C-alpha cells in the first residue's frame, strides 16, 4: 500500500543489504540510548520468523529513509519489528507510511492483530504507537517482567489499514 507520494515502499528480503544497513543503524542508535548492547529481550528477529520486511525510499533521490518488518507470533498475530527512520527524515510521515504498509501486509497475510514494543528510552516510539491507534497491553512473550518495556496491540482489518494510510 503506497500512502505517501514522496515515497516508494518496497518489500525486500530480510537479507537485503539496504535493509541490513538500516537495521544496523537502528541498533546502533538503541545501543546509545540504552547505554548497552543488551537491550532486546528474547531472540532478535530473523528471516525465518519475519513475514514481511519493507524499505521506504525517497522517490526523487532514491535514498533509503526507513524500514520495518512483521514477525509472526502465531497464525493471528504479528509483531512490528525494526521500525526505523533515519534521523533527518523523522517527522515527515515516513514512519506512518511504513506502518500503513505493514498494516496492509498484515491484513493481506490474514493477521487479525499486530503488536509492538517500545522501551523506556523510546518515548518517541511510545507516542507514535499510541497516536496510530495502538492500545497499551500487558507485556507478552519475551517482554513479560521487563520493566523498561511497554507493549501495544491493534486489531487489523481493511478499515484500520486504510485509516492508518490516511493519517
């Protein structure tokens, strides 16, 4: 689902070098924010458990601006992983467009719920998910008992994916 006329959002493989570079930049930023490299509860996402991964490119320059993926949790639930936008493109709608694309893919794959997690130093992420219609939920899976984690969930259907695309 294309939602931003300035962007070209492409589904790529997990091993795509541009996606790998964006994920590495995100992890570097999170390492600095948390002050440690040990900030991800549970196993990191992988090609084996990622249903879809997308990269957002600026149409006029071809520059990659962000990425995001959906990790399969069960047949009805996917978790947003590695949603990231390069610092200079933040606040320009890139994250919302990536989220809309992921919600469209989640709906197409038959997922009924998408979940997300943001750590205590990711106040921008927490605000983003809340403004996108996610509700705070009890921590699940590897986040249970992790004090710095806040988990979210949002039901997905054709209306919710289209609504995210319009905001």
